[in-house]
């Protein structure tokens, strides 16, 4: 087989074909994989195992499974259809999950995220998965407007079970939907689906210790089941070979010392069957890697318990209230679907040195109710462009300013000129500009927004110069330079713990930015002035600040325009959107891991669900921006050789 790099060079699609909303399309991706020389059975298995993300994800999966003894096994995957809550109710349930984990570590409900089961697990051949996804989309489309809303739930508790049950007459309506899907799936995909016949419910806790009942029941009563919710029909799959195995997460890398040992990669998952532990000695277990398909012995203290659904693959999600949801990511589920996870080969946002790429959680797109005559409200959050100190090193200032403080560029990627600073050029040390390529990145994003006919009503940005310059160049690309002004909001600055030293940067005031020909609104009064920012603020304070200023910005613009663009930092994509969706903040460690994976001009989008005040992530209106490194070239050292 040709080397990975050689195969990639054969693929030069001008643009990835966009999937229809809510459906994972394999067709064009399969054609590309076949043209690269992969067998059809392998190509289909790779696409299905990665949720139909894209060609690169499928290729990565195939290369990582090159030694998988089951690579050519025709055994199909198992599929299941669930109803998943979203919005405020999901926020309530996620809080219950977090608190109940602390209260009762052995609650088996944690193995799977909150859901209502609509059918039993069923098998579908790899070549029929696309038809199966289309069957779900068609069924939901017919039921849109007929699906019960709101869904009445009732709390039920017993000595070993706690759950939220759907009222019986409503449950019968939902079971009719499941039966319709079963019929459609058999017609389109030739699969047998058995609808769930038992009482429909969301399991909160079961198989827990009796002495934990009172605490769990108190937590369950704290779940406000009257809150708004859009129930999503979601399709997942799992590898049937490991359905009854225990799922473990690799915590530390391990290099095998003997032939019967398994290589471990941090973040991978291991399937462990109690029946296979006979060959393992004390302190060791026998398992199979999700990332490679290989099996062997591994040290027990290198892994930890994981949830069953952490390794499931997402294949499509559809809303009954607001239209179909694009399946733009696909991939393994993991982390209650609230956190980042491993990919379906697997697991966004995504550069992972392990080679096990990372996916964002399944993205739910919400559009406003068609009964509302108002335009849907949207929030875009974008990271700034390429920064000077990262490209040219922290000593770039001494290289570019002479003894008199005059700026002289020494590379084509350095800007021709820089704004003057009241405190002198040394202030650039904590507040660096973007490169020429950073400006180009921003302008490309602006041009893409214009091509997609996206109207930006308001632009807000962090006071960092790199963010102001990025916002200015996005407006240039939109051809709005001079028409729309950037509102500089100190409350959008990144976590101050990341600022070196004991003082905050000396940012250029808006009036001086405007004097430097940057499109800045000099009349804007910030929601959080610079005086309110403190050095080394606690993580919780940063998250609260970001949420507060985002909410106030959206409230300020509510009746004046429908779309707001925030240009800030990598951390802003998470900090400004997570709580807007009704989700609890991540812990600081997981937060940092997400932020590290967000590239320059990383772009995300949120939409409000009608006028409910609840927001959901959705597909941005533009394609992603990807580029490679270009190291400094010294022709003398390279070409002048003795």
C-alpha cells in the first residue's frame, strides 16, 4: 500500500460536498477512497466507524487499523435510535449527572447519556447506513409538527430505580413514530428495527446502593422537568463485538516491553472482557484498543473506568421542532455528549499528537420557529489571526525596532507599519500585532461571510491589538470597512492568568486605534471596563465574566440586529458559548485541552431557539480555514554550498 502522504496527494477536491441537514452522506467520500485504492468493504467500514466525517478521518482510521485482525470482518455494527433532550432540560440533567457521580459512583445510568430509548439495538450493513440515515430524516420530516411538545414527564422512584416517565397517552404517540421509523428503515435500508415496547422514560439512576437512595432522590427532585426542551432523534452505533465488554480510558502512554503487550496512547479506549482475563497476571489486564483494533496485555494502573457510550459513533440528529440538524461532525460520542471526546476511528476542534484526531460533540443546529416573523438571532465567535510573537519569537521586538524606536520589518510576513504606542514600542511585548498572513486570514473569513450572504450587524472584540486588527480585516473582507465599527470590549479579554508578569497589557485606547485607521467605535461604552479586570483571576471568575459580557452584548443588540460577531481569543469560543447553551462550565483542565486545539481564525456559530433565550451550536456559514507552516528560508545557508 502506498505511503499515507502519497495517497493524500492523489486527492484534490476543490471543495468538500456539503451534507444535507441531519444526514451523514458517504457517497462522494466513498468514491474518493475507492479512487485511492482502498477495497470497498474497508472504505465503507472506515466511513461508518468515523460517522461519515470526511475522507481524511476515514483514511486515518484505515491507517491506524492496518494491523487490526478484524479489519476485513464483514460483521456489521449495532445501531440504536434515542430521543435526546436539549436546552434547559439538558442543562438540568447534566447537573444531576455531575452531582450524582459524586454522591453515588456506582450508578449504572452513567454508562449512557440522558435519553429515551425508541428501539432495541439492531444491525445494519455498512453499505446500508446512508439509506438508514435517510430513513430517519424522512420519518422525522413527516412527524415535524405532529410530535408532542412539550413532552410531559413524571418523576418515579423505587428502592433501586429513579427515572422520568413519559405520560402513557403521549408515550403511545411517540411509539407510533418509532414504528414509522422501523417501517421506513426496512423499506429504505432493508434492516429490521424493533420499536421499544416498554414504558418510555429517562433513567436517572439504577443499581445503586440502598443508602444512596435518599441523596439521589433529593437530587432528582431538583430537576425542573417543566423547563423547555427540543427532543432530538439521534442515531448511534457501536461495535457489536464489544457490547458486553467493560470500557476503559487510557490515561498514560505505554510502550510494549514484550510481544504480547498492547501499545497505549493517551485518550484511546480499551475494551476489556472478564472472560479474557485468564492470561493476565496481577496488575495487568487483557484488552482491545478502539484506536487500532489490536489486542494484548496492558498495565491496569494506566487505564481508568469510562462510560459505555464514550466509544459510540454518532450518525445523525434531527429536531422535531426546528428542522433537521446537520451531521457535520460524526464520530465517537463520549463525555455525556457534553465534553470533547475521542474520534470514531476514532475522536474537535483538531490536532492531537496521538494521531487519534478529536471531534466536537454532535452539533445541534436550531432555527427559530417558523411561526415567528423575526429573523433568527445568531452569535459568531472567532479567534484572532496569526500573531507576530508566535511566528517570529518573543524577541521579535528587539529585531524590528532600532535604538530610536523606529519599526523596520525584516520579513515579508511582518506588517509594513505598526500603530504608535503612548508607552513606547515595548508595550508590544504583551500586546502583539498580527502578521501579514494573519490579516490575510481575517480578510478571507470576511470574504467568505460575504459570499455566503451573511449579514453582520455588530462586531465586538477583545482590547488586544491582534483581535482589533483581525476584526478590522474581517470587515475589509466583508466590504464594510468604514461602515460597521468594531466595539472594543475589555470583558472579552482572555483568562488573565495567562498574562505574564504582574500587570495587564497596556492596550491602545480606541481613539488611538481609530487614528491608526482601524475601524473602531470611539463612542462605545464597555460592559466591563478595563478597571474591573484583575491579574491572575480565578478560572471561575473568567468563565463568569465571559458569560456575563456575552449575555449583555446579545441583550444590547436584541432589537437592533440579528447577528453579532465576537472576535477574541481561542478560549472565547468555549467561554462565550458553553453557558449560552445551558451547559455547565467544564473544569479548568478540560477547558485548557479544548482551547489548545482551536486554530487561528477558528470560527463557531450559535443560534437562538426561537425566542426562548436558549442557544445551540450550529454549522458556521463558512468553510474552515486550514493552512500549513512555512519556515524561514535562508538561501545562503541552503544554496551556497562548497
